[in-house]
C-alpha cells in the first residue's frame, strides 16, 4: 500500500475516533501509531524525492549508494538545474537565461510568463546597480512590448519601473522587489519549470505530507483532545490538555 493511501486510511480512522469526542490518551494514540505499517522503501523514496527536487545532488548520490534508492531522473541534470538557480539567486539573470536555453530552449519558448519574470529580474538588477539609463532602455525595448500584449505583465512592469522614482527605496511602496526574496521567488519559478520539462514533479512530496498532517490535526482538534505534534522538527507528541 502506498504512503498516500496509508495516510488517507489513518485520516478515516481519526475521523471515526473523533466522532465520539473522547479524550485520546498518549498510550492509546501511540498504540495506533505503532500499528501503522510504512515500508522503509516508501520512506527512502520520500527522502530521495526531496533531495532531487531541491537539488541536493551530492546528498542524493550518497543516499543512493547507502540506501539503494534510485532517483527517477539523471542526477547529472540536477547540477545543471542548480547552476541556473544559483545564477538567478546571485543576480546573473543573463547567464541564467543562457543556461536554461542550453538545457532546453523550449522551456522559455513555451512559457512567456517565466521569460517575462526573468526579464523583469534583469531590470531589477539594473536598477539595483544604479544603471538608470540602461534600465529605462531595457524596459522600453524588451518589456514594454510584452506589457502591451498582457495586462498583468504591464502592471508588473509599472511596479518595477516605479523603483526609479524613489531615491530611498526603503520607503518605496514596491521596495520589496529589491529584496533577496524576489530573486529567490524567480529562482524557484525557473527551478519548477525545468523540473516540469524533465517530467518531474516541481514540488517535493514531503512538505505536502506535513501540510496534510497539520490539516488532519486541526480537523481532529475540533472533535477530540489527543496527543498532537506541534514541533515538526522533532515530531514529539504533546499530551492533550
């Protein structure tokens, strides 16, 4: 039975238990948890999926040797993908675009939104470096035509160009565009597009399962008192109030 269906089955059992609105003791809860049979192979696949998706190529290779778990894509492609991601995160957007095209030109050819966001990031980097004239020329020649074709692109372009109107960007309403978080956002978008082009899931499965755990606990909270996990990093059970 797959890990997904095991989680679904446990959710069904939790709902049945919660219907009585009783207090579930730690002993009773731990007994039920111990009865859940999760194959080690499934856990290993979860770990490998996370390492591959997030780009930890060295860790993935080591884990492959130690666990015998084979990744579902060539690990060599992870290095290329991480080079693109690193280029965006460091502000070298032109280099990132070249690397994406080297990997697969269709990624940008078939994804106008991604290409616009990369070009927008190039504009942000020009503004960050104080290249005002170059930024205005780039915006007019490269981004404005795309904005005329797409209203959402035009709005994003206007927000970006607005950075030039403020000497002190710390008080600028759109100053967050110059935050490192904006680079990370663009890098994640590129990473997801490359993964999709390689027929790989763009998001790791593990965070989704953790979100499912939190959702299940919140649902059960409305109907019963039970030992819950509040700290996901330790997975320690805390006794019900």
